[in-house]
């Protein structure tokens, strides 16, 4: 008849395993630890760690202030306006918007180059002879007409706050 084999398992100490892993971690992850120390030093130099420590120390006061600010009617309107702005930007053809975005810095430089003195009436009338200005006026006029039609229509109602 066969003899039973005695099996003696070593008792596992999870704390000892963790201690062993913790001791070998700096060697295994030396580059990552150095990078982490550099990030921490940068956050400390900029004062961000001090800010975070202050936020944690203030506890619920900061959260209460943030919630009160978010509940204010002005904040609600700002968020709603941002959503409308994003929706509007999403409806604009990127090629058209790209042309506008590229023309804006050039227009600002031209306006600054003219100086502080506004142009006279004759200078403005002379500018109206330019095709590009008239095209721009048509675009702005179309925008104002569409806005005026919508703004003063019967269906326009002030949103509730």
C-alpha cells in the first residue's frame, strides 16, 4: 500500500511580500521615479503643490463657494452661451471660417497702422470703392439682417432664468 506524502506549505505573509516588492521597486523603476521627482519639483517650483495643500486644508469651503458660483444666474447663462457658441461654430464651414480667421490679424494690423486719428468722411467714401470692402459689407449686412429678423420676431422670447 502507498504511503501518504506529507505536504507542508509555508505560511504566506502578505506583508513580507509587499515589503520585498517595495525594497526592489526603486531599482526596477528608477527612471520612472526620477521623472516623477522632476514633475513634483516643477509643481513645487510653480506653487501648485502649495495651492493644492491649501485647497485640501480649506475642506468644504472651496466646494461650497464653487457650487454657489455655479448656481448663479450669470454662470448658467455663460454655460448656455458657450453651448450656443459651440453649436454655431460647428455649423460654420471650416473653409469660410479659416478665411475669416486669417483675415482678422491682417485687419487688426492695418487698423493699428492707421494710427489713433480716425479717417475722414472722404477717406471712408474712397474706401467704399474697393470690391473687397463691399464684399465684406454684404457679408456683415447679411449677418445683421438674419440676426435682426430672428431677434425681433414674434417667436423670440426671453429664456427663463
